C-alpha cells in the first residue's frame, strides 16, 4: 500500500461531529481555525499533534500501518470527548486520527480542546490523549528490515490513564470492559485497543495486541 502524501490534506468539514478517522493528512491551522470560527466564548485552545517515529539509529521502523474498526472507533472516541466534557469545562473538542500506511515524520493524530480557561483546555487535551492510547480501537504494525510485527502495549500508557482515576491493564494482556490489549508508543499519538472479544477473532495474529 502506498504511503499517504503529507502534501495532500483532507478538506475541513462543516460543523458537526468532532471525530474523524481518515487516511489523508490534515492541516492543523485550518482545523483549528474552523473550530474557532464564530466563537467568542473560547479563551483557550490546546492541541496535540503526534507523528510517526522511525528511521533513526535507535529506531529502525520504516513504516507504520494502522487499522481500526469503522464505526466502533468513532463511537469510542466520541465517548472519550463526552467524558472530557463531563470532567472539565470543555466548550469544544476535536480528534482526527489517520489510518493506513504511514512513514516516519508523517502526522498521525490531532487532538484539540477548547475552554474558557487554559487549565481546563490543557487537562482535557492530555486526558483525551491518555484515553486514546489505551481505549480507542486501533491496531499498529511496524515494518522494519527484519519484517513486520504488531506493536505491543506499554505499562507507561496504563499508568498515564491511572492518574485520571481510570483503570487499564492492556500492557499486561488483561481485558477490561473496553476490550483487549493495545499498542506501545511507536507514535507519540499512540493508539489503543478497545475492541470487544468477538471482534478480536477477526484480527487474529501471532504476537499480542497492536
């Protein structure tokens, strides 16, 4: 599968659901401008952009392929946004996550949160990223000179979520209410596994969770 070009951006949609899963790249400035348009109640925006790491002396990954469950993934992320709105004074939020084959240096995720004050915006954005890394139904496969491998979970991701009072045992291989194990941090964006046990059968593989 050919890598998605970073020079081709997906069009910014009209106002509506703030969750998008897509193969095309995104224009951060255009996305944030669209969210800000016409709003006078927003005093603070925070945003996070995660990129694919690799092709370095310490990291031989040449490409990363992401898979997801259409529909389920969007619903899972939408629920994360609702929870962020419940916990913090969030006026608006956006999550864009790319799928398909990506190369080192390419953008993979955009998370943005808006509030009247910066503290809520910062906390909401960080919360959404921690939730994404442990609960969203994404799977990641690395391509290296030695072949391909599914990415395993990291204990650090579970620990990051725990500080919000939420439990996850993905790195240990345990299954919680959200689903099965998940990725490590091949991207700083990350991706979690939140699929149910029935869906796991459709993605049988030989090495644990993405």
